[in-house]
C-alpha cells in the first residue's frame, strides 16, 4: 500500500508523455486502485473557465492533475480548511471538489495553502506498486514546502533533490 500523502516523483528516465518530469500527490490507495493529483503541470485553461465563474477575480493558477476525468476541478489544500465534501488525505493535506469551495475562495475564505487542479491520475490495483518496483517512480512523504512552494520542472527538481537528501541521511 502507498500511503496517502506520499509524493511520487517521476524518475529522470521515465518516458511517459504525461508523467515525464512530474510530481504527484497520492490522495487514495485501496483495493480498487490508487489515485493522485499531478501538482506541477500548468493547465492551459484558466481557473475561471474550469470553475465556470464568469466574474472570477482570482489570480490562482490551474494545474493538470491527471489524464483521467479532465473536467473535475479539485483543490488540494492545507488541513486547516474544509468545504462541504472535503476529504482528508493525511494530517497536512486535504482535497475538496464542490461548488462551495470556489464560492468560499471568492469571498476570501481560503485555506493557508492551496492549489487547484483539473483531472486526476489513477492506477489499477497493484499497478503503481509495480511501477515503483521497476524504478519508474521515487517516493517520499509530501511536504507543504514542495507541494505549494514550486511549480513546473523546478518543483520536480526540488523534489528529486529532497529525495536524494533523505536517501543519503538514511545511510549516514
């Protein structure tokens, strides 16, 4: 089992059109499979388009969470906030996906940290464990600094560096 709150970091040699140079926050892992959200790939669509809000004044960026259910709008956020259907990922992260979340954000009621994504990443049962065993992914506990502090390939590189530091620290 891969614990929710784990950060998947694409191995530098991963040759996949979507997942190359990606970081993915795992949100669920159970008998039906594993679900996560890619958090470093900027989306071409604006948040106002994705949320269907004509008068959205926010400047938040939208990321492509994965190739599955691309119309789903999900907010990854710090656990200090909730909406009508918030699901805790672990003690640091939660996810929400409802109309109320965007209304609350528009009114200035927002979590300490958050990021919006469209779509999800999912794997069949045992598929992700096999990919990790094959060396396609590196794993480590997600931190707010990595999840919210960086974007794009910079975020992926920072995650790789943190992974390497953790690996070295285990041996010395």
